[in-house]
C-alpha cells in the first residue's frame, strides 16, 4: 500500500497552482527544448561545436528560440486547461522574458 501512495504523490508538486512554480517551469522548459533541438537536428556536432555554429550563424537563433519557446506554449496551454491560472501566469511571464532576451541577443549579435 505504501508504494501506491508514493506513486500517487510523485507528481503532486506539478499540480500546485503558484506563480513561483510557473516561473520555475517556464525557465526550465525552453532549456529542455533547446537540448531537444540540439539532439534532433545537430547530434553529429559536439555541443561546443553547436554553440560555435549558433554564434556564427545568427539566423539559427530565431529557429532555436521558436522551438524552445514552443515547450512553454505547450505547458502554458496544459496549465490553462487544467485551471491552474497562477502557474500559467508564471509560465507566460518567463515566456515573454525569454522572447525579449532572444530579440535583444539577435539585435546585439
């Protein structure tokens, strides 16, 4: 019986409705999206070579940012549909901040 309660409580953390949780999830999801993009499109390169390629070819910034922020869009939709508005608000705020940061990086580079 104890194992059943452990399995039920495993994802309880993600069922909370807090802006802080949304900020944390929203900060980590684009990083996960970035890593997934690397493994899907550029797995033949080392990660260092991939980062150098990113610095040399600025048009990749837009593609990678779009894919990375798509992870946040999916999570935002899931939390909105689940009625977890505060968590969704945190995800939205980090999505906007990531988008602004990506625009600034693209303008500077």
